[in-house]
């Protein structure tokens, strides 16, 4: 029988379908407005007045075609609503535009506007970088909705293992999808410009290549679940102090080579669904209102196809500005910032007024709305995905345990103290953080997990015996100071900054007693930070006096008995190590390792896992050695309004290596329980053409299986502009090599890898001359090198001028 579509009422339509033998699945109930029908594999809600299917309802067409058609059917008011989120649940004083989205996923960060008459649902977005952040307990609901607390960004990046990070992302995305969230507001990949940034624990590195590659792997993993990501904060969100209003003066070269490069890699390699613009201004203009950043660079140069959303209240200068609703919505939307989050009534009013008075063009509004619609149309909620509220938490916990262990870095290991295999003797565990192990940072980077494996539990799970007398002294003290800290945070609210817990004061006689009865001492030094504030030099970057005394007393007592001392650094960012590292025998940098942290530490401590993590940032000898130290936070000092990035491209190891400033631990550093040999470095050609491949063989020359991170640095000619001594251009991690086993790794360099940005030519240019390739175990531990030539200058890419400076910047040069 011929299949036909008959224009008819609902009850007649059902009859017609049966008579005509048309393939159909279900007719909606009366609650749908208009009714939903799935026909021959595509979904629509009603026949239009001509008896035909509306374009936006035809799932056989592309998402773009459907979105374009939908825009035509929307009123100006619907468009204005659609350009904003629906408010932030629980945020005092801010009236939501439509009503908060607390209902579907409590604890989510926000959502988009629902248009019932067109069948467009609201999508849900939620934090964050170390795992999904939602409320675990819900009103009138006996179930719990815990999420996995994964290792923080610094820990994940320290694995240098893209395949493992993609696996972590896949697990994270599983929880996003199964809890009914459509977009995860992660990963965060801002540069570690300064070790005091309060959110460095969320970010990956001082180097844009590492940041971009790790972020790309994370995005691929999360989005493999059919949910989206929002890479953030675009761009140069490198301090929390006055983050809503700080004006950063940065050269175009520094922006493109350092602060944008990681985002460029992530966009081009992983196609994130969304990008989140940052709070700060760059050269006098908010990033959310910079057309050169959001349209010319992000979309036209890099080919980004998704939406840009503001950070929450982005474009407002502060609390008073938020209350007044005084962000420049016209400038933001015209620049290419599609979605204003979380959305407030004053913004809707401003959008409608500017549409009516022609200050906001129809073309701009329609394009912004179209891009948001494309996001909604490919979301799980649009597909009516039946999320289970039951992600695979057990399996994900094992992934976080593995990732945390692989990201740990063995900074010191005199005479092979670790792995410690003596499980008969007692271990004396010192330091309040040993008894209050930190799984992750605070703020939007926090996670509501079901449990955290403490350091003591991890050691016990691995069969170690703990000095219970020492534990009995610490336990009530830690409980008391922890309760006081949590009460303080509760009073300060969501963005309360964590404070360091004071150390238990133990006299030397008591420490001596434990040195007699125990075989080894562990001292844990902890640090925490979070969104909304930056760290300090005293009692944070530098050890506090009570911590210094603890290290001194324990080391003296245990060394006097011929016993060893191991320090575990349970931190999210860099601290000072040079003044005390020679007093102890081993240092294990565990980072903030997520909810399985104690087990992960024990895996490395016992030798079950051979540490293979490497530093993705430099540990300076003293804070003042940091290249940005003299202008950190900006001026005036008490309430900074402006900050100038005088160090230019000399961030991190680029500065230390070029200017011969000795670090405590260099970028790329990390020890192992085994040793590796590098040999047979070869180039695919001695002359660069369109690309060049570097191969090097790594052999495990020790007695324990292990992995090695091979880092490729490039030294380029510097005739036209000042350049760092060397820059990381590629890296790869070996498989788990057995003793005596070798692996040959191949790393390829493209023309862009050779190029620097020349501002007066608006171009990426690779100079003619000799280039030196260096492969090694860190930025200072170079094993093999080889040279190639570029016969003629290569103009790799011409771009439009961007980031016009308000005032000239005097940048650091050799």
C-alpha cells in the first residue's frame, strides 16, 4: 500500500496511520504541547497548516538546518530568554529570568531556556574539573547522588599520559550523562603564570602544549558519552584576586604563544561543544566582549563551531554591578559570546531594548540563538535520554585510583628508601594532613563524593602497621581543629577559602620515643586552595614555623636511630622545598589525588606502582625567583585594578632555562624506581620540508618495570625576535617497560611547531637556519640531541591584528 501523510486531527491521524501502513512508534499524551509523533524514523510534533512536516522537526536534516528554521519561528522575547541562562539557584539577591533549574538536577550550575511550544527542552550544565558537582542529598528523596572525586588537574597532567586521561574523561562523562547533565563545565586549562594562583590545582601546567594535549584528551573522553564540555576560562584567567575586574596588559605575542596555545590545541584536536569566556579584561576590554578573541581567533582562525558562554556573571565589574545588571550585553553578544550565564532579568530587558532600538542587530541575535539551538539539538535531553541516576561509581573509583598513582611524582629517593616493603615494623605517621588527607580543592572544583580513602586507611589496606600511640595523640587534635575550620567555612559560604590546619606540637622527647618503636617516619605536608582567592607566600608557599619544627624534630630523632623519613606532599600547587628537602630521605608528591587518594599513595609507597609522574611546572628555590613575582596581582597592591605581564613569553621553564635561574625541581622532573637509557636519536630528514619526525629509543636499564616520559625540546634561531632557550614541542610516554626492554618512540614536528609569532608581521614565522632537537627526561636532563636546517623562512600563518594595547608594554628580553 502507498505510504501517505494525511492532514487530519489527532484521532483521525492515528486511524490514517494504521490504514496507510505507515511505520510509527508512539503518539504523545495530552501533556505534550504540541503532540509528539515519531514517524518513519524522524520525530515531529504536529503537521503545519499545509499538512507538511516543519523543517526543525525533521531529524533526517542536519542540526544546523533545523536550528536555522527554529530561529525563524521564535519571537524576540523567546530569543532574549534563550540568550541567557535561567538563573542561579540559591544566589541571594539575583532574580532568575525564568526560574531556577534546581528541579531536574539539584546542585547543577545552571541551564538554558525551555520553549515548550517548539519542543525545545532546557539543557543542564554543571561543574567541574575534578568530577561532576551536584547535590548528593535531595529533598524528600532517600537516594544519594554521589559522584567520583577524580585527581585534581595538576595530578592528572603529571601523568603525561593522554590515553589514561581520555579514560578518566570517559568515566567522568559517564557520571555526567547518567545524572541527567548535558554539559560539564570543564576542563580548565589556564596557564600557571604564578605559583600563588588559587586555582592552579584545577589547571594543568605552566606550558601550553601540556595544557592543550591533556585538555584535548579529557574532552575526547567526556564527549565520547554524547555529552558536552566547556573548556575554560578563555582566556588568561591566571589570578583570582579581583578576578571580575582585573585589567591584564598582555602583548599579542604572549597571548598567542602562551595563553591561547593550549586552547587552540584543544579546539582543533577535540572539538569541545562549548567554550567559557573568562572574567578578566585584556588590554581594557572584557574577554566576553572581545570580538578579536571570540570571533576572529576562536571561530575564524581555529574553526570552532560550538557556543561561547560567559563565566557566571562574566562582564560585571563586581557585586554592585551584578545587582545593577550593568554588563554590556550588546558588546558581549556582538563579540560572539552567545550565552550569558547565569542570566538575570536586567540582561533580558537590555537585550530587548537594544533589539528594538537597532543597537543589537537581528543578524547577531539570530546567529547567537542559532548556535545555542545547535547545542540543545544534539544534547542528551533533546534525544530524550533516560538517564539512570546510577553511574558506574565502583568502576570509576578504580580509574581514579590508577590515574592518581600514575600522576604522583617521586621528587627524592635517597638510597632507595622507597618502595618501603617492610610490613612488619610500625610506621610513625606525623602531620595533621596525614589524618585529614586532602582529596581536592574547594569552590567549583570540588566534588561531593561518597568517601575519601585516608592516608592511614590506604596504608592499612596495603598491610602496613601504624604507630597507634601516635595516632591516638593526633586524632582528637585533628578533629578539633578540623571542626573549627569547617565551621569557619560554613559561615563564609560557598567561596570560603580553606585555611591550613595548625600542627600538633610534639616535644622532642615524645618524637624520640616514636623513633625507637617505629621503623620509618612519614610526614605529610598539606595545602589547599580554591576559587575566589589566591595563595600567600608566608605560611602557604613557604612552610609555616610549626611545619619546619616538625620536619626538624622528626628527622633528627629518626636519623639518630639510623631510620628514614619520607615526606608526602598532599598539595594542589607549588610550595617551597629547597630549604628542607635535604633534611629528609624521600619526597613523594601525591598532589590532591581524589577520593581513592590513600590507596593510590600506598600503591606507590609499596612499589605496587612504579612512579612515572613528571612535573608540569617549575618548583623555584624561592618565590622571588618566579618571573611574574614582581608584578603579581598588579597595582595598586591593596586593591589591584591593572596587572602587566612584563615577563612576556618567559613563563615557567622558558624563563628559568633562558636566564640560568636554578630551580629546586625543574619542569619535567620526576624520579622512578628504575632507570632508563636513551639511544639512537634519528631524524626523518636533515632538512625540514613540510614536517619532520624524530625517533628515539628508550631502554629500561634497571630491575623494575616502569614507564618513562620522553620530552622533546626545540631550540630555534632567534635573528628576528628574542626567543626562549628551548621550548617543549612534543612528548610521549612509553608503555610499561620490563627490565631490559626497549621501545622506540616517534615524535613529529609541524611548521607551526617551529614558528614564533612576529607581531609586526601579524604572522607565525619559522626562521631559516639551524634548529636543535633535544630529547630528555626533563627540561634540564637532556639525553640526546640532533640538528636540522630550515633552508628558507616559512610564513606558516597570517592572521588579523588582535589585542591592541592601551599602553606600550616593556617586556623581559635576553
